[in-house]
């Protein structure tokens, strides 16, 4: 094993070249290790984002199928088709809620009502139009398809829990006094009203209000106020014309109370159910299992919504892809650079090799000497890179993630400003709500938890040793194929 001793003597005698190889190899290992650790951190952050952001699937009426059915039924008439919503039975809702991967679910029932013993927050245009007998408002939710244009003061949102309602889960609405609607409130006449509406009417938690159905004035409900919420929504442009679209005039009640306003046909039904997944990755499995239930999917549809997860995980995937490219590029480039350096070093040592082969040293031991020299250098470089790789990877990885999330946020902001069809959105509204959710959810992936693990070091060691051996063997073969006589003759 004299070639090992000669390798150490050679490295000691040529300290300058050894130091140069060490510096180059350390730089290569640092970038490779950074790429590996960023990839690992991106994978972990992606899994965390899936768990925290999750995804939702909504069971609702298939409007396209319903409209198509209406067209076929009225093909022989001159009138336009009218969309009639088919409510979803609680049994169908429960059968899907019992499937795997459902973390929680919430019911949604939309109705309209009139205020009987309190004043609503009037919209500027609607206040003027109230004096005209020809003005009327289209009631939302269950009033669609009844053919009548009705006056309405309030939008009534029926829900299983107010925490699961879109406005509250999106952070657009927040309880400031009392409590929200709970699952145990089903069958009770309780309500949560907006703070501005409460202040305008000197209402507080524990007071009661009376509302009537916009379809049937004889259907009234006395609701106990159990909570007051504050909304940050500025409403849509239509809220200027219709009072019930004013966000201050939105009342949250149990879904059973909303069904009472809509009529007996809606007992034990809901308009839609939103199922929150335990992991966005399980949405496809959930959809497959749901199709095997007894729910009539000729009438209803499951709409998967994991846009938020896709928006947030996109920057992470971009960073992971960039880190992967770093590993490939640095590994290949590093192997080439080291091979060139070793080749130049070996060419300068032709005479040494010729003498050694002339005295009987085998070629494979000479090649082993060169491999030993570069392997020793690589081991030291790997040790140094494990010390410097983590802070460099943290700076590089989080800077890349910040750039990607900023670009993603700008894209979301632009799309929200343009709105459907490229039209701008004014004030708040759904676009603002989505933008707020996106901003809040960025915290889930705001940074990468980058730490060097033994797995990363072992993988780096494998890559580093492979690069070292290849970079030493390739130039060695070109030189060692020569005969000792030719080497010594050319040297002379």
C-alpha cells in the first residue's frame, strides 16, 4: 500500500495545488449541499402547506345540467328556460361527510328577509328607489326560480357553524361580542348580526329581532342575538343599489332558520356543503370515494377547490426545482473542472510515473495514488462544507422563496384587480377577500426550515466521492496507457 503513503507525501510537497483543489472542491460541495438541503426543506414545507392550507370540496347543484334539463323541458314553449335549484338532502350530505379525509364540513343556505322591528343600513341608491313603485330587488338564494321580483332588506346566511362560513374563515368577518353560530344551534332561532347594524339600532347580545320572509310576509321569525361580528368587506358595486347586498345587512342564522324562511319544501335540506380536507393531496381520493355513494351526480356536482394550496405551494416547488438544477449543474461542472485540474497535475508528473512504472510499480497503484489524493481532498472539503453549507443554504433558499412568493402575490393581486374578463374590481368584494386570505396564508410558507441532516451529508459524500473518483480516473487512463520507455524518452 505504498501508493497511499506516496499520495500523502505528494500532497504535502505540493501544498499550493492541494490547497487549490481543496478550495474548489469545498465550493462545489457547499453548493451541492445547499441544493440538497433546500430540496429537503422545500419538500417538508410543501407537506406542511398541504396540511395547513388543505383544500375544500363543495357539493352543490350542477347548474349546467339543471339549465340543460330546463331547456329540454321548455323546448316547445316560447319562454326562456328558468333555473330551479334542487336542494340537497341532509342524508346525502352526511353520507359524503362520513368519507375518509374529511376534516370538517359546513352547510350553506341563502335566503332573503325583511326587517320588521329594526332599521336596516340603507344603500344610497336604494333609499331613493324605495319611493318608486316600479323598483324591486331580486331575492337571493331560494327565491330564484320563483318568477317573482321581491323587495328584500336582508341577506340571511344559514350555516352549520359561522366559523366555517366563507367570510369568517377568510378573515373578512370576526366576532367582536358574544359567540358565533354553532352546530348545536340547529333548530334554534338565534342570529349573529353586523356591528354597524347593531349600533344603528342599539342592539346588543341577548336582544331579539323580528324578520319576515321576502316570499311570504306571514312567515316571521323572532331571533335572539347571540353574537355581533365586524366585517371588513366594502361590498360590491351592486350594494349601492340593493340594500340586501350591503355587507352590514347580512345576518347569520342556523341553516334550519334559513330553511324556515324559504318554505316547507326546504326542510332538512341545504343548498351546498363545503367539505374541508385533511390534506389537499387527498382530494382526488375523496372525489373517487364520493362517486361511489348514493348521491345523484346527474343533479349535483363536487367542485374541488385547492387553488390557495396551488398558489402557495407553487413558489416552494419553484425553489425545489431550482435547487435540483443547482445540484445537477454544480456536480457536472465540478467534475469537469476537477478533471481538468487533475489532468494538468498528472501531465506534469509524467516523469514520476515513468520512473515508478520502470521500477515495477503497477499502473493501478499509480491510478490509486491519484484517486487517494483527490479523495482525501474531497473528504476534507465535505467536512468543511457541512459547517458552511447550512447558513449559505438558509440565505440562498429563503431569498429564492421570498422572490417566488412576492411574484406569486403580485400575480394574485393583478388577477384580483382585473377580475373576470379583465374588468377591474372596485373596493372590497370577493377579490379583496381572496387577496386577504392569500396574504394570511403566506405565513404557512413564509420561510424554509433549512437544516443539514445526516442524510444530506451522506448523500453529499456519495456525490463528492463519485466526482472525485471520476475526475481522477478519466485523466489517469489517458496517461497510464503509455509505456514507461515512451514517457521517459519524451521527458528527456
